[in-house]
């Protein structure tokens, strides 16, 4: 029986850190974002801390202004394959878009990663917001939000059929009889749907976990409906305990309504921990990062999100009253609402809002001592807001080192986190069954 008090922790790796100005610190290597050795070091640190998994975000588009900060990034399944070679237990979660892939190619890549890593692959399923990505795939604009999720649903239907196209016991490897596999157990899927026509079977035999761990990260109505049906772990941005509790209740309830065990879907809000030996030291680190933000650049990004021009957002005034509503946003709906709510709730000026978003783009930033970080993690977990956390260090590697060496031991002492990996697969770390058939 899994111990329900035990938390699940994922390391969200991003170049030299989640803070948009982290690359400007003296300690940061501005080339690290595409250096496999940097990621290998991060993976080893996360595994030393016995974290459940590490995760790479992705979008098939050049995001942000390359003139202002490091922006390019490596394709996650390729990079995770290199990380699989230098680790043995930690889960490896790749983001891949259902809007800009074909199920056969992607199901194959993820199944390959599961083989290469001996059962440690996960897929963060995203539908990809933004017209700029659409324009890399022959489209003029981003497909409608609802339609992206409808395609995602069929994409999962096809992918899971492909992973199931090889039975667990299809391979016989009977050299004496000259029979390699029971060919009746490798079956076509003959899928005919609205978005896809796929004959199958997959050209990769059944992988160690059956399916990779299915992870989801959109929190709009459609996103939650999709997660309740498919996801086994959910990453989410939540600013307050009350909002996180409401999200947690809602998603577990939706899963139960669909006949799923609510414990089979682990909810992991993001946290950007800024850790100091004293609270003052943590606050000073946070302030130093904020001083390095370029407000003009951040304002342009905010304006784009709101369908405004930068001039519509004077830095020392609150957000304008007449912003679009979530219904009018076809991109990332839930993040839009989170940002507007944050600014209004705390009466922030645009400049202050930019400072608050600098650390984690809407994820909750928490500056404190290791004990305080451990306390807030426990508080959320004990009050129906989280099954664990998506750890998003503001600066990498130093923020991950601090978390692993200072916060994890406290959680272990309090009996809230494993001191050794118990199983070998990513599914086992998340207390989930392998997919058998
Ligand atoms: C922790 C976290 C990580 C995310 N990573 C990605 C990503 O790598 N690529 C992406 O396109 N969207 C990513 N998203 C965004 C969502 O997957 C989703 O595309 C976006 O929020 C729009 O969905 P929604 O409108 O349902 O909220 C992430 C969201 C969260 C909370």
C-alpha cells in the first residue's frame, strides 16, 4: 500500500533557471541551455534527491526575443535519451504537442524512450497555444482552443491503441522453432477518426511501462476535462492555497465522475523556491533577480498575452479595466486568468506584476529558509491542495542543489518523502500500475 503522506516531487528543468533574468547572474553559464553536460549534471542532482521525475517543457517555435535572453532549446525526447544514460531511477518527462505532431511518430518516440530508459518515460501532453507555433505548420492562426483539445483526445486514443498493438507476451524468441513472435498478438489498429487515419501496428514492441506516464498541464475547462480523462499526473500553476484547493477538488471529482480512482491522478502545483539560510538572504536573492529583469521586454510579453500594445500598459499603473475575457483568448486560457486575478487581488502595478511573474511566469514564487519551504509544501499537501510539487528553481543548478540538499532532507525526516527509490519505473514512483493487457 502506498503511504498517502508521501509526496511526489518533480524537477522542472529549464536552462539556467526559471527566473527570466537568471542567465545574467555571475554564476550562470549563458550557453547551458543547449549543453547536454549541464542537463546531465541537473539530472544527477535530482536523482541524488530521489525525486520522482524531471521534466522538460517545449514548444515547436522560437519563443521570446533571442536578443534579450537565451531562448533556443533542445528537443526533449532527444535530450532525455542522453539523460537516461547517466541516471538509473529518476523518471524522464518530455513535453510534446498533440497539435503539431502525428500520433504514429510521437507514440513511437515515446515508446522508444521508455525502452531506452528501462521504463522511466513520461509525456507532458500539451495542445500548444500561440499563432507563432501554428505558422510553423502551414497554418495562418492557432486552431481553436476547443478543437485543439478534441484533436488531443483523438491523439491519445490513437497513441494508446498503438502502444497496445503489441501484446505483453507477443515476443516468444523461440530460436529452436524459428518463431520470433506470435504474429496474432501484433495487431493493426485500423483507426479511422475525424483527425487521424492510422493502420498500425506500432513498429516498436511493448515498452516496459506499457504506456509512458501521461501528464497534462492545461487548467482551462477543456484542459481539466481532458486531464480528468487521460492524465495520471497534472502540473498546474496556482497562486493561493484556496485556488489550489478548488482546482484539486474539481479535478479529483471530475476523475471520479468518469469512473476513475481519484488517487490515480496526482496533482502537482508549481513552486519557485528561492532558498536562503535566513529569510533575509532568500529575499535578497529574490530582489537581486528582480533588479536584473528588463521591464520593457517583460512588458512587451505581457502586452502580447493581453492582445494589447506595450503603450497600453504604463509601468506604474494598474492593469487597464477593459482587458479581454478568458472566452476571447484562444491561447493559454487558464494562465491568462491567473495573471489578471493576481494583479487585481493584490492591486499590483504593471511593474510590480512583471516582478511577480519574473520567477515562474505565473507559478507561485516562495522565498524562505529550507524549513519554511518544507512547511509550505506540507501545508498545501495536508490541506487538500496538492499530492506533491513541481519544483521550479529560479536559478540552476544552484537552486536545485539547495532544494535537494536542504529541503529534501527535512521532508525525509518528517516522513514525507522517500529516502530510497522503491521501484524501478516512473509509474512506480507515482504509485501507479504498469499498463498490462
Ligand atoms: C507546469 C506547466 C508546464 C507547461 N509546459 C508547457 C509546455 O512545455 N509547452 C506548452 O505548449 N504548454 C505548456 N504549458 C501550458 C499548458 O499545457 C497549456 O498549453 C496552456 O496552459 C493552455 O491550456 P489551457 O488553455 O487549457 O490552460 C504548461 C503549463 C504548466 C502549468
